[in-house]
C-alpha cells in the first residue's frame, strides 16, 4: 500500500496531479480542495489511497490526512463510489461534510453533483455515528440539533399534506418563539396552530 508520495509536481490540473518521485511519475486523481492547496507549490507531499476495482487501479491524492480519512469514510457507504467521493470533496471541505452528516443536513449534501436525496440520507444514516460528535465543537452540535429538529418538523408537516414553503415559514416562526426544552412534537403542534 502506498501511504503517501513526496516529490515534484510535474503536472497539475484541477482533477489530476502527476508527482515525479525520483524519476517515477505517480498519476493521482485529486479533488479541487487538494488542487487549491498545492496550486502554488512546485514540490510537496500528498497522502494517497489506492482504489482497486474490477476495471482499474486508481491512485487518489490528498493534501491533508483529514481529507483522505473523509474519502475513506465516504466510499465505505453503499452506493457512493470513489468518483462521487472526490466530487463531494471538491464541493465541500472535509469538516463541512462531517458537519452536514452529523447534523443530518441532507439538503446541503444534495447540493453536490451526483448526490441525490436517497444518497444523502444513506450518508447520514451510515456515517453519523462513525463521524461522531468529536468532529464538532459543542456550539456546532447544538446548532446542528436545532437544524435537525427544524428539518424534522418541516418534514412532518409536509407529510401531513402542508406545502413545504408554508411548513418552513410556520416552523421558522415557531422556532423563534420556543424555549430550548421544547420537544419536536410541541414544535409541530405550535406550527400547525400558526397555519
């Protein structure tokens, strides 16, 4: 297994980097995050992951270990391939992806090309516990809980046949008036009353 490569960046494009290591060129697939991190550098180190499929052996490169770790977490989810994981890491930083998953923000994940509603939900279900609360600060966790309760209340109202826009407005209004200990059930009831 190749853990990393260090050398001269012979070729750099937003999707691919060729690293010359003592006369041997390693062709690495990279995300936009990694490309941005190395775009002004002539030499450097990239962490790697060799992805083996039936048809190819592809080497992926990452400017930081956190990005590699997130890539490995993403490809562990059924239905998320290496290309999709690279696309996700091109659209969001690893910490942004972790926050979106832990807080259940599927809408943000759906904003990435190749991620639909089902894939976003699967990512949240399969990775929420793995990524855990240690990836977030207490303030982010509490903000995420509010967002999750928000989203759950809206989804419940939509399931009851209320239009999404009306449901969002009602929940937003209710969230402004509630105290911290208000349950999801109470939020839904109050939102229904305000319609």
